[in-house]
């Protein structure tokens, strides 16, 4: 039953984020306290004990999420502002175009009072050949905006994500940063070391392989060319770029192996002392160093917690890899960073680990993938076969466990992911990560170039594999949005299958099959309208979207992705049924309502006489709105208040209207002025 504790905690966290209002933290913690007392009183009362424990886990999940939300609360910009920005640089990352992305903690900006100044902002500095050091205080002119809202109702909420990162604004710089104060402090030294390590790796290896190699060590991914990232994603190798459990295990595991092997060379130590525990302690220090230089992203922190539990288990003579340790890691993360539950990274990493441990608990699987203990050429074929079979099993099981989650979040399926992982992962595990460790050990002495050359060759081989697999027809397939219920059934069925030991575990296949059956059951909207009234899309009779324009490109790309459509915005904007002129666009197709997208007030007035639905980029006065012959009229202020909007035509002739702000509710990360207007 202990293995279900993080599942119930996660259910409480999910319930907190699902409601459309902000629950009182005092009430939630009072509920948790009452249930704690109830559990203590009823822990010996048969069925009442697990029931009370389950309710307590749900309450703790709710309370932890609420507490975390209020602990990270900070000012957020409510409108775009431009002016002089002065602040300390928390982090810097080089982009593939030679610019910089800086996270800055403002001291002053555009005359804002201190109580309205965001704690941190993200600034894109497109200028090349300029210096900006982590820890320094800089001055520059910038334009900052509130974190963007979802591009459609129910879409990814970037503002919610950055709320928990302490970011209150995003934007770009007009001028190069001018250093006001030099870097100081331990955090600045660590950030500077990370930047120098990344620069050294890119300099020695060079090219795309250098950018990818630096990302594997420092977590700086902005310098990776988009084409290379697309190839890795299509080949099912995108997980290599995110420093998570794989990298932490390879890095920490390499340290553990090297230290233990070195100590084993001294017979007196090997026979008289617990060198395995010593190696685990040193490996834990190495993993912590890797966490620090990699930027300590949320996914990396989760991986560090998991590997810490593993090494501590070794030092305590406990099994290093077990579902109980995974459950402990999940509990720690859910109580410490409850918002992690919402991210695909958390869901996919834990799904893969749980599935792999449950799979390898089978005696048959362990026998097939075990290598002979004795060395020698006669055992080499069996060792190679066991490694290949283990790699294939791992790729299949991890791919099956994470495929649906990835498709739900990213609307993509890497069809040939097994081939990509089978070909590339031996390079990552045997060449790339061990050479990365060796390069870091030799870097202080200036002897890292040979190790980096070998690492670069391994990364280049991985990129060649990714490019080849990505070139296969249908390698990167798109899938349309699925209902949340489908994902919920798949995850619940998978957990039931993996966590139980009795024969009833196979009942988990039933909800999984139902989840797959419901995958395409989400009703798709017939009209999509951008949050800034800058773009319109209408669904044609063939089921595909027709765009009024190809820009804003990001919004258009996201709409097509959510629709499972692999066309480019330019291709989706070409249709004889969408006619545009200086006053706007009109969509006409037999059997469908006429939809007008007016750019001017004069165009909206003309559209009122012929269209069933009028959407205007400009405000429409009440007098004109009342006299308009259209069934539905939405103007700039309607979209300003509601955000991105969708229209779905009912079978009874009605129109169902959904807005992004309506679905987001009145939460701390939703701008208050908009939330209040919707109530």
C-alpha cells in the first residue's frame, strides 16, 4: 500500500490545480491536521486506517500545492513596459544565433515601485559579440511584457509555469548590457564556472556537436540549432537533451564504478573495508557537483533526489533500485515542488522508471538480460547479446510507458524511436557520458581536449543516427489533442499493472484499453481566435483548419499541432474559401456558417449584412453591435477580456464559446484585472 502514497498525493496536487478558484491555505492545512489526528487515532482500526491514510495523502497534496503557490508569489507585470532595466544576472545562456538569454533579478525598471517590481525577468538579448557575466549587476534598455497566456482554451499555460520559477516578465533588450557591478558571491562563481565549462566544450568540439555536448554537461540548450533538435525529437532521442535520470545515472554511475574499481585494485582495502559504500558516497558527491554545473533545473533536481536515495540505500545495505525508493523520491518531489506534477518531464520520467523496475522484477527478463560473471572471449558474444536485448527491452518498455504521455503533451509520436534509441544510446552510455566525466576531471589541468574530442565524435555519431532516422517517411507523426480522461485512464491502468503484485494487477489493462479507445473523442473547435485578435482559423468540411494568415507564426503552429496537422502555417493559410482584403477576411464554404474576420470598423459593418459570425480586431460600438445581423459578434474588447477563444457549433444550431481565461479560473498566476472581469 505504501507504493500508492505518492499516487494519492499526486491526486491531491492535481485537484488543487484543477479547480477554478484559489482554495484557502488555512482551511487546507487545518483539514490535513484533522486527518493526521484521525489517522493516529484510527491506525489500528482495520479498514478505517488505510481509508484515513488515503484521505490524509489527498489533503497533504492539496495543502502542499497551496503552500508552494503562496511561497513563490511575487509581482507580475500587468502590461508591456519599456525602459531602463538594472539588475543582477542570475543566469546566462547562449543561443544558436550568437545572442544571449539572461535571467535578471531587477533592482529597478521603468520607474516601477519596489512592491510592483518582478523578482526575476527573462530577457532575450539578440546582439552578438557582447559580454554578460552571471552574478554581475548590469544596466540596459529593454521591453518587458507579462508572461503570455495560452494560445487556446486548455492549452499550455506558460504564465503558470513561470509563476513557480519566480519570473514576472519576459521580453527583449534594445541595447547591449553595461556592467555596473562585477560578479561576487558563491552563486556567481558557480554560475560563471558553468558558463566557462559550456564555452570550453563548444570551443573544443565546435559546431552542432559542440552545442549538444555542452547541453549534456551544463544544461544550456539554447545554442542547439533547431534542425538538430527536430532530428533528435523525430528519432525519439529528445530525452537525451534534458539532463534527467539517464544523465545523472550515467554520470553518477561512472563515478561509482571508477572509484570502486580503483579501490578494488588494492587488496587490503577491498578485503577489509566497505569500498562499495565508499564508492557510493563519492558518487553522491559527484552527482551533486553535476547537479550544480548543469544549472539545477527541476528535472535534474528530481534525478538527483532519485540517485541520492539509490546511493544512500547502498550505504545502508538496502536494494538500490526498487519501487519503494521510487515512491520515496516521488513523495519528496511532490511535497517540495508540487507543480512538477503538471510537467511532461515529471510524468514521463516516473512512468519510465516505474515501468522498467516492474518489468525487470521478472525472473525471466533478468535471466535473459544477465551477463556471465566470467571474463573471456568465449563469453563476449553472450555479453553483447545480453546488452543488446536489455537495450531493446528498455527502449520498448520506456517508450510504451511514456509514449501516450508525450503524445498528450506534445501531439507527436516518434514512430521509429526504438530504432533511434537502439542505434544511438550505446554511444551515449559507453562513449559520450564517460568522456564527459573524464573531460571535467581533466579540465582544471588543461588536459581535457582528447576526452572532449572523443565525446564530440560520440555526439556526432548520435546526431547522424538522429538525422538518418528522422529522414524516414512518417518518422515524426502528429496526433490530435486527447481528452484528459483518456490520459488519466492510461496512467491509472499502468500504475495498477506495475504497483500490485497479485494476479489482479492485470485488471489494469481494462482502463488502459478504454483510454486508448477514448483518445480521439475530444470535440474539436470549429473556430479559433487568437488572444490578441491577430489570427483566425476556421475548420473546413474536410476537418482541417484554414488560417486567415500565416502569422503570428507561433500561434498558428500551436493550433496546427494541437489539431494533429503537420502542415506549415503557410500551407494552412492557402484556401479558396478564405478571401481577404484590406478590411479583413471572410470564410465561405457550403454547409458551414459564414465567418468574417474584420480588420476595420467599416469592414465589420459591411460583414454584419452577410456573415453569420463577425469577429473584429477593433472595438465595435454598442449601437452597431445591436443593429448587426450576425448571430454572434466578438470584438477586440471581448477577446481582450476572455483571451484566446474557440467556437464550437452544436448540432442544434447553437454556438459553444470557450475562453482561455474562463478555463484558467481566478488563480494567482492569472492577472487579477482580467479574472475579475470574467466573474
